[in-house]
C-alpha cells in the first residue's frame, strides 16, 4: 500500500512494485504481519523524512526470511523474524521488505504473527524509555501516562516486572486492563484529578514519569516528580518547562534506537510468559485506511495489527 499524496487516508492505494533488492549485509523478509503506529499517521500527513507521494509506510515487521545477503551468517531462509524497519521508505505495508540484518531478531516462539508484529516498535520504545533513559530500578516509583496504550501497555508490564511501584493513568474504559497489566494504582484521567491524586500518594514525588500521551503532560507532571527525578517522553512536550530546572529534573526525549539486543531482551521476557502484546483490532492490509482512522480517533488500547500474507 502506497500513499498517492500526503494527507488523509483516502490517499492509500494498492500498487504492484518490484521485490526489493538486498545488499550483502541485509535480509529479504516476506512480511506476514505489521502494525500501525502514531508515527505512520504523522508521516502520512506531513511527508517528512522522505515519505512523499508513492512511499510505503510501516515500522513493524513479523515474517519469514526469503533471502540473505552474502555477509549474513546469523540468519537463513525460512527463519521467523521480527524487527522495526529503519526510517526512510520503503516501509512494511508490503509483502516484502529488505532490512539490515543487524536490526533483525528471531521471533518469540510463543507469539503469533500478529502478536509479533505488534511488538517491536512499542515494546522497544517502552524498554529503552524505562531502562536506558529512565534508569528504572527495583523499588522505585513510576507514573505512566497512557498506561493502556500501544507503548504504555508494554511500559506497565515492564515496570511491574522490574519491581517498580506503577501508577498508571488512562481513560475509565481501560482501568481494568491497566490494572491487569501490573499497575499498582490506576487513575482514571476522565474522572479524577491526576496530579492531586499522585501528590496525595507521593508527597515528595515519584522517581520517574513516562509520558506516552504528549500535550501538556510533561509540564503538569513536573509538579509530582521528586527533586532529582526523571521524566521521559516520546512526544514533543508543550508548555513552559522551567519548573523542572528548579527541581533538577532530568528530562529525556526517547527516540527509538533500532536494536537487536533490545528485541532479544524483550523476547526472553515474552518466552518466559512475563510480558505480552496487547492488541485491540486486526485489519487486513487492504483496510489500512480504516486502521489509520481507528488509531487517529484515539481512546483505544494496545496496538492495531495488520495481516499482510499467509
């Protein structure tokens, strides 16, 4: 599926294109499933980073290796793999995708294709935000904004598994889900004063805030972050941030680093049954426009997955 023009979902078109060629350090993958991420919507509309008319979007892949480059020794044809394609078209809304072998990992054995395709971007982002940027450790407290969303549902599970005290913020419809994923305290943002509730429970402030929602959440959460604490966001923050300086808060923007090592760490946790992908809807590739519309409408939970081949 390509975008005939930047803008709305009406611009998606089915196209027949050549199978991608691969370099010596790359693999060719038959894509069996992918998923929709917020960055897909942004690039579809803006055309940033080279995603203009004729481009293929998509940043999650689960599939089988068809061919390996001459320098690739760790993979073989028919291997089951998953990964996050690098930025720069073509993406994963296609039957075949070429990728550098260095960012590819073996698919967790207990996951279906749809589940595996719902994992790389969201799980890797949550993992790197919590542990590489946030330095979350056993016994610390973490406030997760949008705790039942695509990235937040992974963050809730990972933080719980790491022994942190997890406060999850989500809509009322997703409170039970966030609690089931390991949140110790869930705040319904539609009916509760989030900041007042956190201040009551943690008067000194939480150790880490992970913002998966954007808007003014970073600015608001500075009030409930302890002096010397950390805030990690995956969305550009808005509003004045000077309060963070006065409390020596470390503010990090987490931009995903494609990494086999991260995927392998997540795979270990998945295969031990400690974490799992949360999927709200599954569409076929022909229905990619509807999938984009669903994600853009917001208010859902987990990931929206796309089946591509059989």
